[in-house]
C-alpha cells in the first residue's frame, strides 16, 4: 500500500482499538427499550409481511407491504430486511420493539468494526492511525441516530454490513495467489453485493466501490493520468496506464463486476415492472419545479444541507419534507451556501487530483441522495469520516502537534457521543421525536400532522384537532391531514364537516382509497346508504386488496336488514352480500378479527347455526386468542341446549379476555338456564363488578333473586 503516509497520531494496539470502537458504538444503546416510532408503524406493526404473509409473497411486495405492481407502490424492494423483521416475530410470536432495537444496536457495532477493516484495506498498515480515528468518528456520529434508533433503519444497517463484506471479499480476490481463490472470493463479493441490494436498493453501489478500489488503489490509475494520456492520443501512452502484471486479471475482475451489476440492475428493474415510483410534489418539491435552473439550484442546496448535517449535526429532524426546506425561487442568501459548497469541494478535488496522486485516502467517493434523510447518510458518512481523519493527520504532521490534535479530537468524539446519546433518547418515543422536530422545522406540515396523530392515539383529541388544523394551514392540500381530521370529527359526531373534509381529500387525490372508505363510513352514519355504497366501491376500485373496506361494506349491507321488507337492499338479499364482503375481507387478511366475528354473528342471526359454528372453528385456526369467537360459540351452543360444551367455550373466552363484563353476564345466563343458580349469581356479580351499570346483568340478577324467593 501507500508508503508515504507517516504515522504521527497516537493509536492503540489493533485489538484495543477494536474494543474502543465497540464501546464508542454504544452511544445509541439507550434506545434499546424504545417503542415503534414513525415509519416503524407502517413497515412493521401494520405490515402483514412481517408476520403472516406467505414467505413467497414477500418477494412480490415492496418494503411497506404493497404489491410492487400496484401503481401506489413505493418500489422500495428490501425483502431480506423484511425477512429479518419476520424472524423476530417467528421467534417471539409477537412484535416486541426492544428485540428490534437491540439487534439494530448490535448491527451498528459490527458495522463500525467492518468500517475500521475497510479503512485498513484502503490505507494499509501505515495508515492505521487514520483508520482508527475515522472509525471512531463513524461510530459516534449523531447523523446515524435515525438508522440505529429507528427500527426501519435496519435496511441501512444490513446494506452497509454486506457492502463492507463485499469490499473485503473483493480485496481478498485481488490479493489471492491463485485463480481458484480469486474466483471464490469474487463469488463471495457478488453474493454479498446481491444481499446488500436486497436489504436496500443502494447496495448495488458496492460494485462501484469495488471497481474504483481496483482501478485507483490497486492499479494506481489516476483520473488525471487517464485524461492526460487520452489527450495525447497515443495508444502506447494509454497502454502504459495498465501494469502488465495486473492487466489481464484486472480486466477480468472488472468485466465480472460489470456482469454482476448488469444482472442485478436487470433483476431489480424487472421486479419493479420497469416502472418508477410516483412521488407527490410534497415529497420532494424541487423535483416538480418547471424552471430547470431553479430546480438545479434547489438540488444543490439540498446537497449542502446533507454535508452540513455531517459537519454540524445539530439540526436533526425525523422528516425534512413539506416546508422544512423552503424552495429557492429567485435570489436567496442561501445561494451563497451553494457557492461555498462547490468552491470547497472543487478545491478538495483539485488538491487530491493535482497534488496528492499517490495518496489513496483522498480518492474515496460516495453518492448522496437528492432527498434529505438522515438515515440515507449512513454509508456516505464513512467517506466524510475518512476525510476528517485524513485532515487531522495532515494537520498533526504539518504543525507537529500529535498530542494536542489527538486531545482535541477526543473532545470532539466525546461531544458527538453525547449528542448521539441525546438524539437516540428522542427516538425512543413518538411524542419526544415529533416534539423535537418543532424547533428544527416549525413550518413542516408533516411534523404537526404526526404530533396530531400521536395525540389522537393518546386520547388527546383537542390537541390532535388543533395540530391537524395547523398542518392544513401550512399546507392546505394535505389530503392525509384532511382524512385524519375528518375521522376525529366523524367519531365526535360532526358528520357533515367530516364528509366535507373527506370529499376535499379525494378531490385532491382521486386514488386516496382510505379517504373514500372513510367517506363511505360517514355517509352510512348519515343513512345515505347508496352514496356510502358508491364510496366503498370507489375505494375498492383504487385498492382491490382492501380487507377493511370489504368489512365496512359488509356492515353497510348488514345495517340495511333493519329497513322495511319492501326496501331495495333487502330485496337484493343484503345478508348474502354482507357475508360475501366479509369473506373477501378474510381472504385478503386472514386474521381480520371483526370480519370473522361478524360472519359468525350474522349466520347465527339467520338461523344457520351449524354453518356459524363451522365458520367459528375456521376462525380459531387463524385467531386462536380472539375471545369474541369463543364467546359467540358459547352463545350458540347455549341456545341449542348444549350447556356443557357452552360452559367450556365461556371459560375459554374468559381465559382470553378476563375483564370483559359481557362474557360473565352471558355465562350467568347459561347457568341460569341450566338451573345452576349459585354459579349464575357469581357470574352476574362478577359482571357488575367490572361494569356496575350493565343493565342486562343487573336485571337478570334481580330475576334470579325472584326465582330463589319463589322456591323457598
């Protein structure tokens, strides 16, 4: 490797250095007991792919559980990350957030060690001090908080792990002494790059990193040299770029990399159906600007902010969309930041290319995405950390201040460790996370939206309404906020205003299936049944796989049974349509509890008791812990006079839901009919303990006392 690097910074032994890196990586450990927050809810809690979806189907869905062929799919294809979440559920038979957090923290520690190894490969033994200082910075950088403390950051962590393994395998291939070991290592490199891409799309860049490493570090073919020789237009000069000893092996390795990259990209695009995701202007407003110059300037300002988050990680926010970064539409003082950014970057590139051709540490490049998102900086930050460490080494060498430089750097590491500790603590709960964003992006409508959503989940309806209205003030076309505010108003009985919000939401976003369904629910509550039915079918047209909508359609059909016999809906046998809707719901979502429960109830009401019992038995195979199914079986058996069997089912229902007063009340009715009056009295009393105003239990208890008195 490069023999010009001189070690001046103090550094511990290799084994002790690794222990230090591991300890520094624990700056995020206080998030181990955090909850599911922000994107975790959609990616894990509400995503059937992480629990019950057949394994083969996972490879047909995007990261959020939507079919890749669906036009609303995000096209983020990360099946191996989803499988890692699925493994948690398989081991526990439940989704316990602490398990996910602990694994993320462990993966970060492993990645820090692998980053140290990659730095050592790039810089060689003489650059061990730079490698250690760069890895230390990587371990504690606060910009990693989202990737480590947010569970969906697992995609970045796994992608990084296999990217580094791919690079290390490629280094082994380069240094292997025989063809067999070379191609075995190349196969390992290809497999790791493939796995990295299946963890997150950016894993494909592992191939590019390997190619650049081979050309620049191993073969020392410098970009300036290439340009210089090509301008001379001499075949001999161009041919001299390649060292004869490396020529054939290098070309064969690069051809193999191109083949792997082409294959992976072809597979990736075929899985996507050769289509790109459709984003809304709110996701990345700069992309939708008509003026090409302004669009380019806004992109460049986003690049600046990415770099600024690495240099000064004070402004950290869980979401940077919707007004967080106001667009540059004319002269703006922020343009000076763009100018400074490019001048600085240009100076660094010129210095590296023109004056430091022999030094590998200055020639590492990583891509940064257009949209500002902290977790996407996980791998790119490795390049920044290396640049800082190289700068520290240069400063120490030039001014002969190794001790002072290392002390100052240690202070910086301590400061960043503290910042990471504080930031990871904010990622433990949604309330803290969303509140922390107000000081960074007070004009971000999504921040207020998420505060409102969190408040609504906590039962603070007034705060939720206030924050939803603030989100709509900042962004009057925020359809999701309209939908959620409409739901709150609907639940509060303000149906007319709710209908207005739902209609406005679907006018802004025609294919907003959730808003169409909620509009149908509100219209049904207003007894506008035909309009409600039309809204449900519109929702199903935009999202055919929508079990909740089928469930509500079934409820609508069931409600129509209460109309007069001459009513239109009853003539069309709405009970059959209700059953069909609920069957569709359970086909699309086998564990849809309410659909199964309503099917059993309706079949019982229709006198189809044996069919109801068969349906209940089928439901218990999928939802064995659902108390209402046992409860309904017990009621059916009790009405048929099969008291002993009913008693068993009531006891099972109580074991699943020991605080439900209705179970005890109906259990009392069973004993009452069975003439086990003492047991019936105990059940009625238990029901009234749980719910003192339960009329049926109190009334039946009075009847029981009257019966006892008449027999004395």
